[in-house]
C-alpha cells in the first residue's frame, strides 16, 4: 500500500451519493470538491468497473488542483443491475449509457467551475468519445485510457463478429452471459489480474473492495452487451464520426493489451482532428492508471502536461 494514499479508504473530503437519471435509475457517484479548483474532471470507468478502483487517480488530480467526480454506469458497480442475475453485465443499447452521460454532464456542469475535462477508461473511454462525437457532452479536453474502440484483435473482422453476436442473441436469451467467468459465480478467474496490471497490490485492492462492498461485484457481459458493443464500435470507427470531435484528445494505450484492440485505437488517432497517441508497449497492461508506479506516474504526468497545453 502507498504510504501517501490509502487506496482502501474513501477520502474524508469525498462525498458518496446517488444521482437520479431522467427515468429514475439511481446512479452511484463520488464527488471530491476542491476549495480553489482550476476546473473539474469527470472520470468514467470501464465495463464492470466501480469508482473505488480509481480513488488513487482522483487523488492525484485533486492534488493538481482539480475537482473530481466519478460514477458507476447504469447496471454495474453500485448502480444496480439490468440483467437477470447479480453478476452479468447487461444493457439494452449503448445509447442508454450515452443518454445517462448527457443528462449527468448537464447537471454536473451546473455545479462545477472552470474547464470541464472528460477522462474515460476502456468502455468509459468509448462512451466518452461517442458522447463527444454526438455532442452529448462538450469537454474542453478528452483523455482516453485504453479505450474500447475495438475488442482484442482476433482472426475475424468486426462485421463478422457482430453477425455472430446478433445470431447468439436470436438463439437464446440476450441477457445470458456471453462468456464463462469461473466455476464460482462472482469470483474472478485466477488469471484475470495478469490481463489488467503488472502491479499485484493494486489488483489486490480491487479484490478487497469486492469483498468489502459485494454490491459492486460483476462478472461477464451479456450477449446483448457484446452485440451492442460491436454496433457502437463500428459506428464510432467511421472517419466522418471521429471528425466531429474537435477537442484535443490524449489517447493512452498499449499494443500488448489483451482486452481491447490497439489497432482500433491507432486508427482512431489518425482520424481524430487533434489526437496524441501514446503507446506504452509491453510496460503496461489494460489498466494503465492502475499499473506499477513507473508506468502509472508517467501516464499521469502525460495527462497533466496534456491538460496544461490544451487549456493554455
């Protein structure tokens, strides 16, 4: 554990609460106000994430003068479930999440001062980019960490994988799990940590929070989640869509990512009007902001430099 920051304690200055989406769904959030903010950061986690995993990153940005907010997406973390069991991550359409983000951004923006920054990891990066392209949110700058712009590179093109996912939704309950989690529901497989980070202590933090707050535990995504993921990723890959994102973008990724496609991120970086791509290569796994300190601190430093330049 870090001597400077306890990753297993909610900071005393942070406020945990719920925001009600327009349809009444309770969305869990955490706000870390700053007495003299240079601006505000909204952080969005990935599929199956919960905001406790990113307290350390929020602490860094708070020390840099930013007010910080994070929330759990509808249907995961502490924001309830949409499937038929407590562990499967299900969604009817990614547009539902974009709609939540649109409304949350509007309400949140009315309570903060200074430039507003959107930072998203994995699926959160995908949704932040899509929402910006759709003008659902209007950040002054956008940071994407290992964004889910494509799933792990395989032998089949996205259109074919999308077709398979559509077929699987027709052949059975679309809310059923799309992959196996483990023999014991809710428990991650032993190899999962090796996909996420080189830092076993930070991975252990996630397991600690899962035990301390069982309501955040999530396993596989549903077949509908997979099918809608491919639909959203294929749309977001279009050059004419990416051209709508006029804001400066910092894209942090690794070509060794075992969960999302680095090639898709590289293609997006080429089409985004203002994008800086950083490839951490074999030094990082999927959760760049929860990596071993040399990579994590470099990533945070790059974000700090990017924001200073973007807002100059």
